[in-house]
C-alpha cells in the first residue's frame, strides 16, 4: 500500500461541515487517507452532524473542534475549504487547495437544521467519492 493521502477540511467553527467531511473521508477511505479538520474559530461538534452521520453508520461523537493553527502544514497534501458566504480560514503551506462550497447548516429550527445537515452530508459524500475515484483510492460503501 502506498502512503495515505493527507487531507485537511476547513470551515469557520469546525463544528459541522468540516467535521462531517472528516468523518466521511475517514469512513470511506480507511487506511488510504489520513484526515484532519479544523477552523478559524473552533467551537464544538454540532449534535446534528453527529446525528446525520450516525444514520450512515459513521460515528464522529469522539471528534472535537480544532484550530487551524494546531495543524502542521507538513502533515497535509490537500486542503479542502467548505465555507460559503463566510470567509474561510487561511491555511499556510504547500498543500493543494480545493473549495467545495457548502452553506452553513446551523441556525434554523431543529427540523430544518437536520434536513440541511443531511443535504450537506450527501453533497460532501458525493464530492469525496468523485475525488477518491479520480485518485483511484478504494472507497468503502457506507450504504444509503
């Protein structure tokens, strides 16, 4: 096996989009990827992120929010920003950069929030699948 590809997902609070991306990438890519996530203003892992990933059998309940300043630039091959209307954190280093724009799902009533989290989860899952297929990284099936 070749060395795992090293991914970093960034958003502002590292509570929703980047946390879901971290969990999905780890579950889908297994030992073929090394995954981290961070934000410019870390907060907490949003309960709806935990809920909608558990629907796919992915447990992110032990993940925590981290600051982008904690990430060693040498530990990243590709950084993926997930911000939409807000300004994404800056990451210094030589990593390749991708932008998968996703709106912030936080700030709605509970039912709407969970629906928005599901949409974003599915968008990120699709983008990860396409990214992994293009790099011939074997993908674990998470079911539907």
